[in-house]
């Protein structure tokens, strides 16, 4: 089963856990898809650029869709651009796909079994489902995984900064309104 499906199923089972932000989960799902695509060599990393490679013949419908959305023209797309573009609204789409599959708890059980897998642990941490794994996990990851997870971490950090900025602006606006 695709990594993103397991991650999404776990998020559905965890439900309304306040640590799980929709945007963070969407970015983590996009990263999970990208990791799976690199594993089946549907995409190759050239620095931070995604080079489409072999077409996806089989796999989950969402992963096949992800492969079909790869930018196929030079200069290709960066990992960061992919995460933001593909991740837009992805958590909601996976929630529907996982619910339609009617095997949510089985998928979640598989995800819990993968809880200590270094890739899954980093993805789940980025989505807010668990604390970050120890710093020694990069030794257990390949170059592509490290690059994708690094970009994911940067994207989640940027999103958190944007949330904080908006919160401060709302607070300032409320203070101004109370002052009048």
C-alpha cells in the first residue's frame, strides 16, 4: 500500500487531534507520494529538480494521478514547488479516498506497524502525528528521501510561520478594533 494512503488512514483514525494541521498533512502526503514515486523510479531527483522517468503502470489511483501531474518540460519542477502544488488540498482528497476504500482501520494498523520506519516517522512528525524522530535517522535514509524530507521540513516551517504571522495580524486588528 502506498505510503500516503497509510499516512492518511492514520490521520483519519486520529481524528480531530489538534496537532494535525490540514496544510501540514497535505504537504506530508505530497512528500509521501514523491518518495513512493522515486522508489518505483517514476521520477528521479537531479539536485532539487524532479525528472520524470518511467510511466506508472500500476499502483494506487492517487499515486498514478500524482505521477501524471509531474512537470515534463525543462527546467522541470523543484521538490519544494511539487510539495506546494501537489499538496494543495491533498489531505481532503485522501480523506475521501481512504473513506471510500472502507479499510481505514486496516490501513491505519499498517501505518502503526510502520511507526518506527524512518521515512514514515518523519512524514508523521511533519504532519503533527508524532514527535520528531531522533537525529540519527538520516543514516537510515537514502539521498532522495533525505532531500524530500528536508524540503518537507522547510515547507512545514514556512506554513507555521505564515500561520503565526496571520495570527499576530488578527490579534493586532482585534486590538485596534477594541481601541475605538
